[in-house]
């Protein structure tokens, strides 16, 4: 048999050999296929893999105060220190309805914002101090109109009949001098306590509905101790 492209002594071109032009074309196609295969491997995988791949940093959970975070009824009760019966009654009577999502339609679950739960805690403290529900309704309506960032700087003083809003320490002193203020709530302290509590509880993203798992350092420490034991 002859070499590349030559005729054999008998019977014409050999069937196992390919002309040079043909071999060059096959080689170019093989190279193109290799390039395409490499590009496909480098393409991002969409919809078939978890959002976070091994070795990548975890997706950061929004702060508890973020508008992107909502809390379901049981979580709101746990954070505010109230019963679900109280939560349901206050929502149905209009004292404090969830601002993120109401229970309508009937299949929907209520979703509360950070501000909602902050007010729930304040309502609970005012009720425990003996303030009338009518007075609390007026106070809640006023606080709902305020900017969220302004709430942390407030101190609420109550003489049992009226709730006073103080925006400076001097106003608190003046109120005490008048003999009116007998009960006070530093909203900033309630805010900080609630923010820490909600960070340990489950939440829901208001834009995607994704469940946000709470992180409790105490639970993690207990798990480590159990594994070590």
C-alpha cells in the first residue's frame, strides 16, 4: 500500500487512509469541538444547582430591621412575649394589623414587619402597666405614623391615663418634675433587645418568600458540646 493519498498497487485508494485535506478538516473540527466543550463547562449552571456552591461565601441574611424581612404570627408572638390569641384579637379588632401581609385571603399567613413586632412589645408593656386599651390605640396610631428610624430615639412616659412621647432626656425630666410620668418605656432599649431576638428566629423574605433560618449561638454551642460528649 502507498502512503497518504497515493493509489495502492492494486484496487485504487486504500479505504483506511484519508487524504491530507480530509485529515486537516477532521483535525479542525476536533479542535472546535474541544473549544465548545470547554466553553460549556465554564458556563454558569442555572436552576439545577444550589445558589451557594461549595467554597463560595454564604448568602448574607438581611438585618432583622430590613424591609426585605417579614415574620409569621408564631415568631411575632415569641419575640413580643404575647399569646397567639392576643395577636389574633389585636389584628381582628384593628389595634395592630400586620403591615407586610394580612390574613386575607383566608389561605394566607400573616406576615409582620420589625416595626409591627416592636409595637406589639410596647402594647404588651403598656397593658401590663394598666394602661387602658383606648389610650393604647391612640398611642399605637401615633407611633405607626412616625418614621421607623425615629422610634429608637423615643421614650414613652405614661401616668396611667395618657401616654407622653419624649424625644430628649430633658423632656423626661420635665415630665417627672410635674409628677405626671409614673411609667416609662425606652423604645431604643426595646429595639435592641428585639433585634437580637429576631436574629435568632426564622423569618421570610418579603420579595421572594424564601425562608430565612435563624441563628442562635446558644443552640450552636449546645450542639458542639453534645458532639464533644
